[in-house]
């Protein structure tokens, strides 16, 4: 991470408490389920990685600087970084991006230009990651937004054990097509 968009230096963060989004514990509120059922969003994978990064960086304050953007676009070109996009017509209205390593997906950032677009992106991504064999969704830090969706904190030692196990697993983000809205809602209902 960088301290800000204008800081050229990069820092490695290893928080004492690590945020994760348990792939079997995503919390789907009734309003979010209704939004998925009724909103005419289209969902794609890796169709506009640069657009998702730009959307994530388009905040008053951000840790995404030019070097991080360059490096993550290179990771994407080498099939290590991925984005899930939410579209309303031709407009990119939300998304999430991160890095896939073995059975771990390290979510880096997300954005929303329409109500609940980032929540919808996470619901689709969690469902998709599970179907593709992932076992760890690392969110780095726990925000109120992520906590409302089932995110939690674990100790650094717990995280490192989970990460070591996940790195040995054979997950592939391209193993299955993206789920439909019906699939997302069905899987979430089965978990609750």
C-alpha cells in the first residue's frame, strides 16, 4: 500500500488482526437479496480490470498510487489479479479486484457508484470463489461495511496458518462461469 495517491513509496502491511470474509459465512440481508433479484445489473469477470482499479482509486483519499496501479495491471496481464465488475447498461457502476494465489483470494479494494453495487459484487464473488475451490478470502482489514456482510478479524497467527493451507490448494477463478443471480441467492439461502 501507499500512504496516499501522491506518495511514490510502497509499504508492506501485516496487521495484528487480519480481516477475512468467510466464504461460508457471507451475510445476505433481505434488502440485498431483493436488490439482486430486481436490479438489472450485469456481472462480468476480468472485463475491465483497469476500470475497476480506477473506480477504487477515485476517492478523496486512497492508498492506490500510480505504481500500485501499474503493478496490479501487470499482475492482471499475467492472470494473477482479477476483477469482478457490476454494469448498469454500458456504465461500470461497481466492482472489486484482488489477487488469486492457490486457494486464497486477497481482495484489495472495491467501489460502488450505485446503491449496493459493491455488496452485489461481493455476493457474486464469494459464490464464485467457493465454486472455483477457494478457501480463503483475505480482506486485509475489517471495515464496518465488511462486518455487515459477515467479515471478521482473526489473529496474525491464525491468518498465516489459513494462508499457508490455502496456498497449497488448487483453485482456479476460471474453473466455472460466474453464477447467476438465482445461484447467488440460492447458495446464500442454503447457508443461513
